[in-house]
């Protein structure tokens, strides 16, 4: 069944259609995507989807039973933000698409985050694939645009007026994800505001909105707090560690609590064994593991081939994990008969009154390199970059 859709897509594909795909995304957002858009969607079976959901539900169950004290330990003291919440508003889980020892295609957990990914962009991306290749509409995500929009409105706006809600980022126009900010603005009617533009009076925060100072009641936070220290001469009126009268969506503490910090605590057949570096047992072989810093973003600091010299030299071993290597399976055939590998991120939201998170969309990333990061690919490669998965019976 998948081969049917792959065959049809590859037959219909042309560079003109690829340009059309990118042009429509630009028209809808007003911006060129600053990251590479893959020419192709990812086709996966419903059976694979059920494996993804099974692993995700198990992970959610395990996180729900963790003591609050355990999660609090994940937050660096210098990054602790007041007025923590019971739940993260966002919950994303990354799986590599791998092959098991018995030859079955299966997911393997790569990492998880309570940080918003490209929610608005991915919905538009999926819809745009369907516009350019109409046959994809028969296997598209069942959630309508309107239902998707209502979920995000409920989560991000709450009961506030859009003018009292902002998307917060540091130098948003310089971010690779700027296209998502633009589409979020269109979807929700909110403004994107740079952290350096916030005004603070007592415990209240304000921003300039069409010439008038407007109070901020809710912050859709896209700032990775611990990265602020790396920006030279950063001047702001507001420090995250100050107590202010706003609702965070999602609260910055959750960036640390739902992170690689949890990987050594989780168990499932689709969760590779992980250890904190300072607890790595001598019975394990280092060459079977990947070294990852706990709090890096977009693959920075990851070492695919750690050595004892490298691990011995690390002073803060409690801030690193070793995760058993998984092998991404190249199964996504391009028009030249070559194959790409991929990973898939499930995009959940977790509303305050809901027992469990709700799956809204997915995000795919395709590669032909050792790491799923476009920077590692050859410049003339195709079937690489940001994608979207369609599931087929």
C-alpha cells in the first residue's frame, strides 16, 4: 500500500512542483522558509503509527507517575523560574525510524521535549503538500484546520484577548523558525515580540502594540532560557527569574523537566537504554552509545563516537547522558532510486484540565547523512530536510 503512494508521488514529482510547494508556503506566511524543505512527504504504515502511539502512551504514563521532586532536580538553579505549572502545555516526542533485529521497521525514541515546535507551520505544510499533490488528501490527518486552530486558541489564548497574548522570542527575525511565528500570528491574531522590547512595571509586563503600551497576560514562550547567557551584551528590562503576573505557555521550567534528563528513567522496547554519564556502568561498551549534553538544542554538542578520553575530560558528568545507538533505516526512495532516512516528531498539547496530552500533528525530518540535520548533508542531495508524515493502511 505504501509503495503505491510512494510510486505515485515519485511519478508526479517535478522540480516545478517543488518550487510551487515552497512558493505557496511563502505566500501563506509572507516569508521564505529559513530551513530546507524536503521535496517529499514521509509515507508510513498505520501499523507503524500504532507502534508510535503505544510507545508515546507508555512514556506519558511513566512521566505521570514520576515524583515532582525528581522532575525539579532537572532544573539548573540559575534557570529556575517562579510560578511553575502542574503540566507542560506542549509535549513533543522524537522517534528515529529504524529496523529491528527481526527486520521490522520500528520507532526508537531519540528525545522528548516540553517545548513548542513548529505547530502552526506543520499544519500548513501538510495542507500545502495536499494542494500540490491532491491524491494525498485521501490519507491526510483527520483533524480539520478549524479543529486544530481551536485547540491552539484554547491552549495559547485561554480566555484572554489576542492583544494581551504574545509569542516571545529573542531576535525573532533572525530565528530559523520565523516562518512558524508568522503563521502563528495569522492563526491566533497575536504578535511576536522580542525579549529586548518587553517593558516591566512592578510585576506587570507590557509591549508596544501599534503605538500604545499593552499589558501582557499570557506568554507563548519560544525563548530557550539557558541560551540567553550566550548572547553578548544582552540588555533586557525583564529577567525570567523575576516573579511577574503572567501565565506562561509553556512554563520555562518544563524545558528542563521534560528533556534528555528523563531518558535514563524510561523503559519500553522502543526506548533505547540510556545512562547519566556519571552512572555509566563498566559492563557497557562505550562504542555502542551516543554522548549527548542534557540541555542542548537542535543536535548541538552531540558526539556519535565518544571515547574514554572525551568522557573522562568532562567535568560536569551529571549534565550528560549516554544513549544506546540506534540505526536509522534508509527506506524512503527518491526519484533516483536512492534512499533517505528519517525521524518523526509527534506534536502534542497538554491542556491544564486534561488528564493526558492530545496529539495534533507530526513533523518529519529526512536525511542522507549520519545525523538528522540538514547541515550534515551534501548540498545537492534531495529528499532531505523538513517533512510531514502520512499514514497508510
